[in-house]
């Protein structure tokens, strides 16, 4: 496409949108001096960002979501004060990392005032999330602001279309439910255009950086959520995941994040790429600082009976009994009774994890062994087979959908996205190919399921393994333009298993050294290992993922709480 000039150019439209959002930050919350470079200030979490906040704002924003609602639902804390504190910290986070697409601070403060008024009148909360600020990935439609999903061609439209009557008034199903529960919605967070990248980059806001180590990516595609919650500019937020997009930002930012199975939480009315590709569905789930906060949010949403408003949601309320069975197993293990059993996969046969990730896996294994749990080596069907299926589904339409959205403005495709979709569409696959892929996926899921069942003969608990644990990515966080392998995350999407990220440790250049006699097992392995530099990754968060079977969200969160708590206590 020919380059445009003047106010019609994609560059001018991007700048106009970027400036309009930044102008919504109150003047008293703007930095008056340049932000130090990553070389000068690698880590901007904790004490660095505290210096720009009052002691009271620090107290509020350092509080976990579960403990916030204990205060706001009992009238101990005012929703308005809590909301203002998180708006301030979110504004700072955005100026440091480029993590916001939309700012709703004024609307949020007004909503918070209404919640305070309701509590004063009724002496009870609106719902279990009364006064809790919640951030949302820029796929959710919220009245009063746009959804660009990082596309310049979507600015001033409803998902690229004008005159729909939905512009800035339509709201996604989960947004309605969050409001009913008493949550306060105050910002929408950055994504890579198309959503199909483990780094967050687009031509509107640029690159979203990792606040713990600003040499590295915050992850993607829910990267703005990861950076914002990592900087505690949000206590909890929602992302989506079709290849790791909840789990990657959670891992890269030291958070817990759950990828539920498809159909557990409502996706109805959200923007997306490749909508209608149903072989492997994108799912929506929360990221936060604790499994307890994830449980709070999942239980709250399910209390709204989303299956009555989203035709793809299963009618499965929160199952206290499944959660309690897991808690009882954990308690029994602590007293010398029945143990838990975990599968451990340290290497998927294609790419070797970087040294900090290897060390994190070792920490988890040693912790589980110390607790007396049974450990078996996880030897499932080839993960490469499963990952090839996932990648095939992403390209059914040859990139027609995403390239049509790029063509609306003529903007260039980010290099990270071009890796999967090139710079122009290719031929679509036919119905026969789609059908064959669906059969391959079903057969692969069946084979994996039976492998899981077969572990009953190895555990000594008279049960198959309760979950398996493996890396979420081969690195602590990706270096810019160096996310060369997604296989550790995409395999879970092919299987549609429930997975929760567990933060484990921090990369340490003094001990996380690449073995001198390292021999790559594949060309991809050579490329990924070549990106490792102990100095560059020093100080980054390191995490793993705990994986349960389909629709086992209650069990997975209980296990993640147990394992994560034990790992933290061990250090």
C-alpha cells in the first residue's frame, strides 16, 4: 500500500490516539523528569515506584485482591479511595512500561462513589467484588472507550467498522457481570496487534516492557495486564489465552495466572482475531498475585450463571466439593497419609529451557520431594505433534483476517507478528484440511488422556498423577524479537487442559550459567539457547506451570496454592 501523508497517515492516527490516552493522565500524576533508562534502573517495581506514591497509596496498592474486598465489602475502606490509589499507580506504570490502551479513571471514580453511596445506605456491599478495581485486556468492550486491539484501523470504529451503533456503548458479557458483582473498571491494557505474539508491541503505543527487568518483554498477548499487575497498578485483571497469552505474561511478571478450559468462563461479546476458528478456542482467565485472588474472581463470575448468557459456557457452577477433595488430599499428605503425585517434564524434546528455568524446575521438584509427594517423569505423546496441530489452526485463513485489519490503515506488521503471518495473506486451507486437523486433534487428545490414565500404575496412590508440572516458556522472559519457541505453552491449548502459572524464583547471573558442554537437540534449540545471556536476564522472574485435566479449575487452583506456598516457604 502506498504511504499516506498528513493527518490521514497511519503514523498521525497512531500519534493522535496515543496522545489522547496520555492526556487523560492527571497532570499531578505525570513524571516531570525523564524516566531512567533500563541500564540505569532495570527494576522499577517495589521501592522505585513507591517514591511517587503516598504511604496510604502504597498500603492500598500493595494489598492482595482478597484482602482488598475484605475491607471494601465491610465498609472499612472506601471504594473511591481504593480506586484513586490504583488509578494513580496505573498511570505511573503506563508512563514507565507503555501498558495501557484506554484510561477510564474519571468513570471509575464516579462508579466508586456510587458504590460508597450504596454501602452507606444499605450497610451491605453490592456484591463480592464491591469496590475492587479490575483491569481488562483490550479485547473487552467497555462503554465510553474504544477497543482498538492495537490496530490503527480500529481507531474511531467498532472493530474496524463505522456506523454500527455499538461504538463506545456496547459492553462484553463479562463486563456486565463484573459490574453486577461490584467491581470497578478503570483501564484497558495493551496487546500486540493481532494478539498472536508472546511480546506486546503495536504501532499505537510501541513496546510494553517488563517492569522487573526492562531489558525483557512483559509477555503477550495479555502483556499490558502482566506489566500493570506486576507493578501493582492493578490487584487483578483478565487476559485471554489461545497459545499462552494469560500464562506467558503471568510467568514473565512473577504472577499467578490461570488458563481455564474452554467454556468455563464467558468470552461472549469480546473482540478477537480469527473469530470463528473453533478448532482451538481462545479462553479468558484472571491474573493476580495469589491463587486465592484467582479463586475469588472465578467463583464470583460463575455466581452470575454465565451459561445463561454465553452459549459456549458450560453449566458448571464453582464446585466446592472438588476443591475440598483436593484440600483433603493435601491435608492427608501433610499428616503422613495419602500422598499427591506429580508428573515432571523438564524438557519437551525440542527446546532446552534456559538455566534459570531449569533451576526453577529443580526447586519445585525438591520442594515436592521434601513434602513426601510422589514424583514421576512425564513421558507423554510427542509434544511436537500436538504443537503442530495448534499452529495449523492459527493459519486456517492464511492470515486473511489479520491482514484485512492491517489494510484498514496501511500500517506495517510488527516483526514479531510477521513471524507467523508474514506481511501479506497466503492461500486459505479448505474444509477437508480443517476436518482432518480436527480429527488429528481429537485423536491426540485421546492418546494423551490414556497416557495420563496409565500413570495410575506408577504413582503408588491408586490414582493417576494429580497434575503435571513443566516450564511455561524456555526463558524467564523473552528478549525483544527473540520469542523463538512457543511449544511449552501452546501444547496446553491443543489439549484444552487447565493450567496455572506458579512464580518460583529470580534469575541470578552468578548461578544460572549455560553449561559449557551444552549440545542443542534441534535447530530451534540452538537458536533459543543462543539468546541466553546471564547478565541480560539477571533479576527476572522465573516461573513454571502446573497442569490439570480439562475443566479442573477448582483442583488446579488448590494445588497451585499448595505448591506455590511450599516453594515460597522453602526459600
